[in-house]
C-alpha cells in the first residue's frame, strides 16, 4: 500500500501516466482499496489542481496562462493472495475473492504465484494457493498477474498443467535473462519490466527485454518497491514508471522522438489490451454473496 495513494495518482497525471493497475491482497490488507478508491480519485483531482496551479504560478506575471488539467489515470485492480500469504488462503477467502472479482474495476487475479526466496508460506501450500487462484481466474475469465521468485520451473509446470488462462498471463517485475524469458513468451505471456531493467548491473535483464515481442511488453513499478535509476534509494511511486519506460526505449533502440512515441503508444495499447478489457460474463452476473 502506498503512503498517499491520492497524491501518487496526481503525480501520475502530471507525468502523463494514463493507466495504473493497483494490487489488492485480501489476506494482507483486506478489500479496503475497493471502498477507498473513489475517495482517492477525488482527492487526487484536488492535489492535481494544486500542482498545476503551483507550476503556473512561476510563469508570467499575471498567471493568465492557465494550463489545462491533465487527466487522472484510469485505475484498475488486480486482486489475489500473494504467495507470501498463501498460508492464509481459506476456502472462505477464495469465495470472497471470487465475489470481489465481479467488481468491474478488477481486471486481473494477482499477484499470485510462488516465492521460494522468502518461503513465508510452506511451498506445498504456495502451490495449492496458486492452483486454486489460477482456477478462479479462469472461471472469472480474467488474466493472472504472476509473482515468481526462484520458483520459475515449478510455476511454469503448474501453469502448463492447469492451462495458461485464455485471458492472458502477465509475468510481473521480470529480472532474469533472455533464456528464462523465452519460454514464457512462447507460452504467450506478457512480460512486465520494472526498476530492475534500469539497474546498472542488469545487462541480462535488458537483453531479456530485447527478445520479448513488442506486443507482449509492459512496464511497471512494483511501487513502493524497486525504484528505478536514477532515483534508487527513494520511495517508489507509480509515476516513476516513466524512468523505466525511458530505459526500455533506449534498450530497444527507439532513439528518435517518433520512434519513442510509437513504442510508448504500443506499451499503452498492450496494457489496455490485457488489463482494460470489457467486463467478463462472470462480472456481468449478479453477486451470489
Ligand atoms: Zn511481486
């Protein structure tokens, strides 16, 4: 959870970030984001007016040159129990999550997956929670957002067994090499690059980005974590995605304003195609709760 979500959304608007996918883990922070989101957006527009006014105050004496307010980003929700919290995933919570997926602002189930680095839940429990949520995502017709850490072989095998969701699979915060990226790409997955793409000693991550087809590429922040260069050491916000996107343009050789604009438009179209889709049949059904 971000410290001041409204302010972060206003900053996104100032930087031209038009789409934000926020993560909700019901085992960790409940479903509070669903209720809070409209309030954050109202607050964000007030913050945005103040930012634009402050920017305008420096220009000219009369301040007559009023800048139009940039649009606030569209916010969609990925809801899912993170592998860290797999031990807390009960049948009741799966049912409650299923009901929340009917909210049309939800566009994915995630972050779900496996984390064998921290092992905060026993591995067999992580695998069961992962399977249960893949099945739920498929029933709901939604994509999955994957958190995989030092567990890619098991994660890939489980998805291959269950079947990759037709609505799509996003491998989040990719920080490995091209060899690892390629099997996920071949399985039709989207690969999202965050701060690690910009880290100085991460040449293999930049190489991985080059092998991902341009219509499968996404950028992200993983805010409040993984702040990109040159701002490492500060708290990350969703607006920081502009730094990662800039590096991605460099890595892919988009070095003219036109080439950059084309690539950025493609990234935005990819995010829209995967995460801003029309309501699924599951979401059009009335809630059974
Ligand atoms: Zn993650």
